[in-house]
């Protein structure tokens, strides 16, 4: 008989995690497809009873996205314009049905190279709060997702929150996702960009690309090329000329490696233009 | 019931490995059940179930609310969409535990006493075809309309983007949702409304014997809003119900009261009106077995029932429409007997392998609840089936050697709970993987391993059509163009995976399953199981899409074997992956062609060679090889011609029938070359086609003279104003845009209706019952395309009685004559013609009986048949006449087989009696930097001879276009890689642009009321029109389909590099 637990407090959940290996179930939008029709054989902690992890709050220094917060909740929550990149990503996650139950933390923990939430949250310098019964640690998102289906989560830990520093919640942002159809898209490439423009000059740039490397990644060289530049059409030229060595796209059924590389650059240019202009553009 | 579980490599370790081998742990390996209480459609319920059981399973199996459909179990298709707390979710992704205390709304909860405005709008617009996706769409749209009663098109698409539909092309769905507000404003009639017989029904209940589930009991009466018996899980209790009485047969005096209409009428909150009567009387009512009759729905929905004699050309709401919007329709997986054994199919994880079993008895006997394992050695008949008898080559269960990934090797039958909890990672089978070839280029090389020893060169068969002297014509041509096109495997991706159940009725095996071809199912199942055909009865359920793949048997022999061997009912619903890997596909094609014209632009000659990857078994490969050469010219006069089609075996998925039998592929080859020819000639691309198209009096490439009814010219000419408008708009756009370019493209189709030079008769039986109904044995399986309605309309006008008097009996092989398969665009033409003949014969019989002339008019008033001629009227009291065994007092039966002639060695002859024609114009915009295509509009002109039901014709056109869009832009099935609906992409609601349909009616003298077939035609022009438009926009022709953004981008870059 396998075990099933649905704790009602985080402490209870963490105590269980300390006992042995469990698989954590939140929104279920990745767990069930992965399971297919095979019977469950893992012990399961169902965290859907943890009310304290659902919702968005803030401290002096951070916005806190509870681990159980669904994409729909996030999209509907009033947040600074810098969060548009995450909201736009959220609207592109699967379908409305998926967004209604799928959680942002689950999207990170599933560690798909095509996870929509990762580039968007990278552009907001997000970190991930991990708790065990004994410790709480916070990892920058880029240190949390380690590879394809691989994270820094330890067996006795769970993600309790995603934290966005308020210092990163400045400027305007945009998210673009490229697929071969309109809805229910697993992206060929996707881009998140956030720009802070002061007196017509880019003073801060955050650009991240997903689906073009094992883990979505920021593009420091592109950000460097944008920094200090006037927020005009020349931003596109800067993107087109900047190195993107962080990308290592693969060829698969969705597109060739070369296509992903070219498309990512084009999407970065468009996302930067949108963030600079504050408008949305089509992918 | 997953192939996935049959793959040792994919098995996950048991969490409690130490105890998993003990039998006690085995059954208990699952999760302890918990009591979970929630509300469904306003009714409090409680189930005892494992907390992680999917909500979709809870609803369907525990609560028997079968309106919620399961299409993928992965959140990819949205068919299972329900509302939890008012928000749409995929019920397949929601653990039962998460709905404790919550409110759940399913499709059964939408029709609160009368159809909701949205449901009425769906019927009005013809937004439901097969109906399998309809519940999910309705539920998702209900959530949208609750917060936004007047949604825009974009808002509608955003809200419904998560629900896939494969039939409709979505446009009528969008229209219905946006229009629902109008229906909300209309007052409901209430029960005071008269109840004229509406002539509507779901015909799929005939002869089906089912056990009444415990859930709804007699205590669920008026005002009683609590389910009387929240049985923990009727299915899990399957071992205990007494199996006396009818024995193993799932039988009961009453029909399936769990079908949603009974919930709608008796349980779900509307029991207080009209005495709690449901809208739909169930079988077993006074209408007799096998018939359902709808009362007028209360919502002020005009069913558009035509007056007597005016059925043909009218667009009544589809006669089987109401159950499709209430959730009441029963598809293959919706009527499993509670005591049925569940069946799990063990399948090959390899493209090519030999295998040997270990100790199967020891394995199964160690597992409580597992009743038996069956392999090829248990098959009593010939373990070799196939749709074309001389080529039959496919084992129902492989005999030590598998030829494709997903091939069935063994069946595990057991109690439902045991199968649900079975992990077959330790199934005793030893695989020996062998080298495989998946591509034509590898398979037809000299020395390539043979897929079948008796087919040298892996050549299944080839077809040839040759006329005149093509080489000489090309040599003498003013211009020639040459090209090559390669296409991919395309998956049918109907939203209903194959499903059904089988049981023994005495010594007759009854198979209740979705299908396109009941008599073919019967014959193949009987052959495999060693039964005489009269001892196999096929009872078709509603079929949730087919498009060709449900012509072949899939699970019929498998569940039949289990029922036959165990004596117990056996039930199986394929998983999505199982459906995708084990059933047929569209043939990948590698084609080359050269076409020549004279200086005036007239086609002088064409040479075409197409190799079609037919996969591991024959299926419909021979049909493709023969149909393609007949059609590869397109509907254009081509005096000198050679076309060869070859079907080549590989270890890939079986290629079979898919809407067009290879013609869509071949048309891409021909129509893209036509654009190049027009360019070479500096002619307008549309006018070049008008110049060359077949006309009355033309001869086809098979030498068939078409005396009349050739409508392609009319179709092309109908596009002229649209072509001019679209061209001007594209030009204006392109003048001011650099990174995006618009293009327009046109392509044609022609397609012979019915089998190629082979008999394909349909028989229709129709009669008048003693109680005054017209009873039509409608054997043309309706897979959503509308034959239930269209055949009835034809018969009604031939007979001269109104449509509303008709009651249908289904294509049950025990009660209804063979109307052939739903394939080859033949039902409207062939079965329609049989229905016309049968209707006229019945009329003749009545007129003779009454001794009146052909001018007489018929009328049914209750049980009185009125025959009027001039001022005179003769009244026949039907109740006084002697009735046949099935209750008919007048009866006629007629058979029609299209007149064709064989093709000779050069492919010359008269392969088809009727052809249909069409032409489509695609307008699109290409993002040059990303290679993405945005479709702007499709204008489709189709010559259907006579549109029997124009709304249904439009539905076929829009749906065919959607599939053509998928084929052109996104669909590529790769075995082992895209066996799901998120890696295998089909168009979503945001991918089909507005479609303008132009109905062209050039009557065919052979077709019923002049009608021609259209089901396949409508898909054929779409992909080439799109490719031609992409070329127009970008200057590049994509020669490898689908034209994904990646491929378009690469072609644009290559062209830029060449500059």
C-alpha cells in the first residue's frame, strides 16, 4: 500500500518529507501526464491542502509568490508593470484549464527546458525559497534549475515560495513565445525582456531565453549591449550584433538548432522593442 | 490500459519493492480509498475512491456521468473540461481529493430543464459534428459566457483555446458562442409548447443491452435531488454483482439510465417541471427497441424541420444533434457494462523485434484479479485481418514477430480495479530487437530486409494510369516544370480514442464499439475468432471522429477474444498513445512530377511517380496506390499522362485510409507545379487553371468521358472576384511592409466518389410502422459528417413524407442492412441513392396499395396514413394492417451500386460513376524573420452537385480545411516521438481563419437529387493552396511538409543566400 498524505500545514508537510522520499503533488498538470495510465507507485504528498502557500504577498524587500499560486491567480493579481513578463507568460501556459490549476512553483520544479515561467522569472531576478524541517534556503532561480528535469531540490525539501526582489520590479517587460500553432503551445523558443528606461536611456536590462538551452538562461552580453543605450530603434541593432553564446539549442521536431538560434535573436529584438515601447508585439 | 506500461524500459520502480511481490500487497499497491464528498451539478455526492483518482474517472466510472469525455489524459485536448468552483479545468488532471467540498459542473449540468442558450446556439449553428469534443467546449464556453455574455472572437478563442476539435474547423463553434446571447434572450416555451414529433434521436442504442448502474435508482424521483445510492464505485464492485439471469450478458430490462438525459430529466435539479420527464425518451419506451425520440426542446430553438417534400436542400438541425450537446451521446467508451473485464494490451516498444513469452500462467496467477492472459496461440480463427482481403496480412496479436512499434502481442484481462492497478513492467516477455527501416528510401533499396517475406522489394503493390505518349508530349512542350514533394505521416487525431466492449449473447458475439464500417468489422472479427459471420454482431456506438482510421478493425477482435474465451463482457478504451501508435496514418509520400504546356498555356503532358510509405501492414495501401494515379492530374484535361503510385512497406506505423487516400498528397505535387507553369507562362494562376480544367465532354486521364456534371470550371470561376480582391489587398499590404509579406494561392480538387472500379453497394431498408412512424434503417455510419441527417432528408423527399416522421434505426448488423463503409466520400452519393430508391419503392408500394397514381400526396396523422389525390383522400388505419416481425406494415428495401468499369493494364476505364470538384483560395501572411504563417482567410468553392443540407456541407468544408491546414503547416507524426497531442500538433481554435464557402451545384445525373460526395474533396485543395500562397508571399516553395516555421525560415534564408 502506498502512502498518501494531504497535510494542512507546511510544518506537517515538512515533517513528512523528513521521514523519507515522497513525490509532491500540486496542480497535477505535469504529474498526471507523466504518470499516464500507470498506477501510482510513489508515496505522494498532496500539498493542495496548504492554504498558506496559496497567494501573493509582499515584504519590505520582496514580492512573494506562494508555491501553490496558480497561473490564473498570478495573472489576475495586481502587480507592478515589471511583472507583465510573468503575466504574459502565464497566459501562454498550456490553456486556461491548465492555468487554473497549474502552479508557478510546479512549473519551476518540473524543470522542462520549455517551462514558460523560467525565463520570465529570470528576468525578474527571482529566487526560490526552499524549506525543510530544519532549514530554509533561498536559491537564485538560475541555481535552482540545474538541467533537464533536474533541480537543486533536496528530498526533504519543498519549494514554499518564489521571491521577486522589489529592486527588480522596475521598468516595463514583455514575453514572447514562438510555436507552430496558436494555443496549447510547447514553445520552439521564448523570450522574456525587462527594461528600465530613464530619461530615454536604458539603465537596466534583463533578457532571458527559454527552449534554446537545457535550462532557460539570461543573456548578459545582450543586456550589456543594451545598457546605456538610448531607447530607440538602435536597441534592435544592438541585439542583432550581440553575442548569444549562452544558447545551445537542439534540433527536434519543433525546429532546427539554427532556426532556434535565429528565431531567439529575432524574438529578443522584438521583446526588447516591446519592453522599451511598453507595448506588445506578436511572436 | 496503457501500452506505456508494457515497456519495461519505461517502468518505474515500485516504491515498496520489498512487498510488491506478495499478493496482498499487489492488490493493495494502490492507494487506500477515502470518502470524498462534493457537489456535482448542484447535487451532493459522496464517493469512496483513492484520493489521486482522476476526477474524470470519478465522474465517468464512479458517478457514471459519461458526458465528460476523455481524449488524452494529459490536458492536451480539453475534452474532459469541467468547472470546479466555476473555473474550467481538465478533469483528467484533477485528483479526486481536490474536489472535496467543491462544486463541480459537467455538461450534464448545463441543460437545466431545457437546453441552455449555448447548447441551443450550438445546434442552431451546426457547431457539433461528431460531438466528442462538444461537452468540453460547452463547459469552457459556459465559464466564458458567465463572465462575458458578449465575447469577441478573440475572447472566444482565448477561452476555448484549450479544447481541440478535429471535425468542425471551429468556425461554427466560434459563431455559436458569440451568438449564444441571442438565444438567452429568447423565452423558453415551457411545457405548454406542443410536442410535434421532432424526428430526432440518437440511433445508437439499438439492441444494446446494458445493466442499470446502481447510482440512479427508482428513488431518484421528482423532487428527490439526492442520488440514492452513492455506491463507492460500481466498476470496482464488478466482481460482486450477481451474474444470474441473463448470465454474463450485460443486460437489463431498462436502458442505461445513466445516460445524461435521464440525469437532466430526473435527477439534476429539473425534476420539478413536466413531471420530471427528460427531453429524450430512452430506448425501451413505446417507440420500441432501438429508437429514441426527442421531444421538442423547450428552448425556443427552431429545429428547421422542412415541410414534406422540401427536405433536400433544407438545413434542419442535425437529427442526432441534441444528445451531442447534452452529453447524452454514447460513444465507444460510454456504455461499458459494470461487470465487464478490463483489457490491457501489451504492445511492442520496438519498431521491429522478435519475442518469446515466459511463464504467463505463473505471472497472471500471482496477481489477484487478473483473470487471463491471451496471446496469438489463443486465437481460434485466422490470425490475419485486413480491409482488402487479397492483401490481408495483419495479425490481431503478433506471432513471435512484431513489425512496428505499438503492435499488440498479448492481452491481459482482469477485474477493472486489478487492471487499473496493474504495472506490467514485469510482464514475462523477452524481446530481441531487430534492425528496422522507417523511410521509403531505406526500405526499397536492393537487399533491404523484407517486412513481409512474400513482398520482394518491400513493394506492397503499385498502380498505373497511362494515356497517350507523355514523353513525346513533354519533349514537344513549349515549357515544362519539374518538382518533388515529400510529405509526413499524418495522424487522424480524432478526439475519441478507439473504445468498445464485447459480450456473448448466447452463442453470438456482440461487439459494441465506435466504427466506420460495421460489416467489415463483423467479417474481420469473425475471421480472426473463427466464428461464422452470423455469429458476430456489431453494434456501432456514436463515433467520435474517424476520418478513415476507424475503417480498420482495432480493438474489435481483441475484446471479442476475451469475451469469447472468458464468457464475460470485456471492455477496452485505448489510451491516446495507444491509439496514436497502433492505428493507421496518412501515407508519407515522396513524389516527383513533370508537367508540360504548349505556348498557349494548355497542358500537353504530365508524368508523375509517387512512393507511399505504407508502413508495416497492407491496410488501405493498395487503395492509395491505385487512387493516386487516377487523380494525380487534378481536374485538368491532360491528354498525355503517366502516373505510377507505389505502396512500400517499412517498419513504420501502418498507413491506411485518411480522407483522400493519397490524393491530398498528390494534389500538392500537381498544384504547386501549376503555379510554376503559370509563372513561366506569365499567366494569372487562376486563369491558367480555368483554361485547363475539365469541362462537360472532357475525357479524364483514364479515358472516361464526362458528359455532364463537371463543376470545376464553375468553382474556379466563382473564385474570380475573391482572387482579384485578395490579390489587390496583398499587393497593397506588401507595398508598405518589409518583414511581413502576404500571399494568395489557389488549388483545385476532384475526387471520385466510392470505390475505385470495385463494387460498393449500399442497401437501405425503410418502412412505415403500425404506430405511424417512418422507420429508416440508416446503415451509413455517421462519424460526425451528418449521414444520419442527410440520408434521411433524401429518403424523406423520395418517399414524400416529412422528415419529422422519421425514426432511425442504427447500423447494427443484426437489424440493418449493409450500407457500406463511411469512406471514399460515398455515403451521400451511394447510400443516398439507395435511400432515394428505397424511399421511392416504399412510396410505390403505398400508392399501389391505395390504388392511386404517382401524383398522390402522403400524410401521416397518428396511426392513419392519408393518401390524397386531387379532392379524394384515402385513409389507411395502419394499426389494422399486418406488421412484419419488426413492426412494419409497409416496407421497402433497395440496393444501389455505382456503375463503374474496371481499369485495364494502363489504368484506362471508368473507375467512378460520380466525381465531385472544388477549388480553394488561401490568403495568408508570412513573418519573414520567423517563418511563421498567419492565415487570413480561406475561400472555398465546392461543387457538391446538390447540397442536401447546406449547413452540414459548410461544416464538412470548414472541417476539411482545418485538417488541410494541419497537414500543410504543423502535422508530422514520428513514431516514438509524437505519440501524444502536445508533440503532435493539430490546429487549435486560433489556427483556422474565417472560411467563406461558395456552394456550387452542378447536378450529377447519377447522384441522388444530383448530389455528389464531398467529405474528402474539401481537404484536398487546402494544403496546396497554402503552399502556393506561401510561395507567392516569399518566393519559396516548401517541398517538405509540413511547412513549419523552421522549414519556411530555412527556405527563405537559403533563397537570400542565393541572391
